């Protein structure tokens, strides 16, 4: 795919104009969004980077699975964009702001939340992600004003209100982020995009005074109605240098977080970061995946665990969930399943390689483990399928 002239995220590229995710607290002075005064030379460097020829990327080999993989339709629902699983039920969030729960053995869902009156839907906007924090449902979405908000909702069917934990005013309906990971101890990790402009000409992702282009991490405080920086940290900013962190999920090892970051015009990337590390810089816009973009020799950055190019119709990486045990056993070290939205291909990424799985989904936008050895895949066209291996 050529330069992304409209700068649409993973989901928007397929014609359903959708989704990118996440939230930042407007009350947090340390991460208040402050635009940089950008030198003309930097802007011209961004233009040159956007016009460059993409270098070749390594070929992705097919994983030899011991048995065929089967895709089975679990449910049909309008524009599913988020999945949360708990014992005895599957919860699906739709782009328009409605959250439904399917109980085991039931064919008709229960509506948990209807936030459609306060959910915007331009470009990458909408309901972005959901997750259970014990019996509290966390919802990440863009509100009717276009701001990204994280809200907490008690387990109350039909509720339309919630506690606002984070809010960030977005400069553009693109690259709003989208990933929400539930961690131990009441912590969450949240991804937010770089502001939406091609090449991040304002260098938001590398600006420590901006919440854009960051992964935030904090502890949920329902009584105070906000996120509290974890441990001895004085800021929610944990990881910088991301472009459009479409999905974030906790590794099943209990020590890591995985991030899929949608690329510009050459690379899609998968990152694995350790919870024990105080900070990371994943490089954007100095680096795009494993190659230079606007090279900055002064930045100390971390390369992705895996990256792939825009060949064979690929365009946007979608996360993500820990690989089922029988597939993870074929890899080396911790492994996760990710997808490409344009081709629908599924990949397994481990410590050594990225391998393609046989079969494909259709416009996948979210993946989640069902807790029973299968992988649930939300397809934006209106279906949730289960990958059985």
C-alpha cells in the first residue's frame, strides 16, 4: 500500500472508516498536550520520509500446525470492535457505543450499556475497547465531542452513566489509539495515537509534554474518579514513541504487555514490553518499526519484537491475545496471536519469529482468548468467530 494519504487507522483502511484508540487524563498537568514549535527542517524531513521507497521486509513463513484450524461463527452483531470475556459470558462492544453480553447457553444478548448518544463515529472514532476490572466494566471510547474517554461502569444492565477516569481532547478523529489492557493490582495500560497527521510532523510521540503517541499506565481509583500513576511514578506516561497503538494486552506470563502499533507507509509492528521497566521509547517518528523514518541519533529507542511490510495486500496490524497453549508450544518463549486487517491473515509472534497461520478472517479488528483454548475474532462486518486449533 502507498502512503496513507488520508491517514486512516487499522480499521478505517477497509472502507468502514473506523477505530483507533485511547485516553489521556486532561487533569494531569505532567502530560498536558503542548504542541512543539517544529523546525522547517523537520517538516521537510517528514515529507521526504513519506516519499521514500520502502525497503524489503522478511518473508513470513507459514506455521506448520499439527491439526487444521477451524473458524466457527459464534454470534452476529453490528460492527463489533471490542471483546471482553469472563466466566460464563462473552461481552461485545459495538463501534456505535452499545455493549452486549451473551451468557453461556443463551442465544439472545443482554444489553449492558447503551452509550450511543455520547459516542462519536468519525474516521477512527467509536467504542474502542472494553475490559473487566473485577465486576466493573471499563469502556474506552470517543465521546460526542470527539474526546477520548475511559469510563467505569458498575455491573448494572441498561446503565448509561459511568465514572470518567480519563479524558483527552483529540486534535483529529484519526489515531485516537484504542488499546486497553487490564493488569494485576487494579492497574490498566492505555494506548493513544500521535494526533493523526501524516508522519507526526509535530513530533507528538517523542514529546514528553504531550500525551499523544504514548502508552499510559495507572491504577484505577473509583472513589477519586481517576487513574493514579503506579508505584512511585509521578506521571501516567509509561511508553512513548508510538504512532497508533491499536491494541494492548497483558501477556499470560504476568510480566509483560504486548502492543500492536499501526505503521505509516512501510511497516507494521508488534512490541512486547516488561512491566518491571520504568519507561520505554518505541521510536516513532524517528523509527517506523525496524527501519528509520525521520532518524534522530539522540533518541534511545527499543526495536519491535516483530515487524512486517505492506506486501501482498497487508496494511494494518491488529492485536491481540496470548496464543493458545497448543500453538504456543510450537514457538519459542511467550507467544501471541495478531492479525492484519486488510488481508485477514493471522500470525503467531514469539521470541524468535513471526509465522502465518493457515486460514484468514474478514476485516478483523479485535482478538481475545475465550478461556477455553480458542481465540475470538471480531470482524467489523458484523460477525464474531472462534478460531479452534
